[in-house]
C-alpha cells in the first residue's frame, strides 16, 4: 500500500532576481521589484512530501522525526535568515527564483531519501504564489 507523508517547514530569506548577461534595464523590465539592487525577502513555506510503501512491521512509511531533522539540517539551517545570492553556495551561479529554489531543495533532500520513495517539494514564496517540483 502506497501512501504520502508531508512535513511543513518555514524559512525566511532574501534574494535578488537578476541575469548578469542582461542590462540593468532588461533585468528591471523583466523582474520588476524582484530585481531590487538592495534585495528583498520572503517568508517561505515549504512542504516536503515523501511517497512510498508502509512498512508492515512499524506501520510507518517514514519516521516524521527523521524527515523533520533532515529538513532542519539540510534546508532551514542552510537558508534561513540568509541572503540567497550572497550567503549560499547553491545560488552563487543560479538565479534564486522560486523554481530554482525548489529544485535545489529537492536535490539536497533527494540523496537522503530512500531511492524507492518519491519526493515532492512544494514551495510557497507568498500565500498565493507557489511552485512544485518532483524531480521530473
């Protein structure tokens, strides 16, 4: 029997959306306020969903405490209260759009989730704007 478990998390981070190869005018025109040279921040909500088979002995698909600890060490400790452009290696060369942040989070967590389990990331940049990534 396959089932999904989800853990909700939260982190605050600043970023600036900018394509270095574009002119300042192109960046401002395309990204608007998100291109602010002094950066801007979001209160990100993150939902990590893992899907797999229920273990017939323990009754768990995955221990929620293990998932919680994994999110804390791999995501919250790395990104919370950081300027993604300046303070993280992951976004030194990658534009920290919500889409790219979700992919980076997926890649960071994927190596810690058993291969036979499916992983999906849902990242809310605002209450109404969110992205989902499942590795495809």
